[in-house]
C-alpha cells in the first residue's frame, strides 16, 4: 500500500507531502496506481520549481527503490522563502491541487475492501 501523509500548518496550508510504499496492484513496472501516485509527487516538485520559482532539489527528496518498487518522497513547502507573496499563494494552490489529485486517485482505486492508497492528514507543523 502507498501511504501519503499531508501535513498542514496552523493556517491549514499544505506544508509537507510524504509518500512511501508500493500499491501492489501489479508487478513493478506495470503498476498503474504507483504510476499515478508517482506522477502526482513529481508534478508537485516540478510545479513548485516552474510555477513558484523555488529550487526543487532543495525542498524535495524522491527515491525510487529499484528492488521492490517502493517510492519514497518528501517535499517540504517553505512558505515565505519564495520570490514573492504571489509565489507563496501559487505554492498553496499547487499543493492543494496535488492533494486533490491524491484524494481522487485513492477514491477511484480503493474498492472492494482493498486499499491501495492511504491518505493521512496531519495538522502539525513540519
């Protein structure tokens, strides 16, 4: 199962996204659920860089484990360090959009008592 932890700060903005695991839907390389989750996490990192102007290398750690198909990702959103206030606002929208993507993915694949993706929300600052 893939676990996605969404951390929110006191202002309820997403301040961190952590993902780990393997969906186990299909074998490594053919698992479309893992592909969807990986796409979302990479989209978050790349969007923060391209849309908000922050170096994704400095805020994200994404590791694909070659042996068992597990992906481990950690992305921290450093509000207040972007190029300007508008970039802060864009980062919040990007993060909330990715959260919505994870919720949509989970609701479409978790069925019949089988849970491929677990989403946890944590309201403590990272």
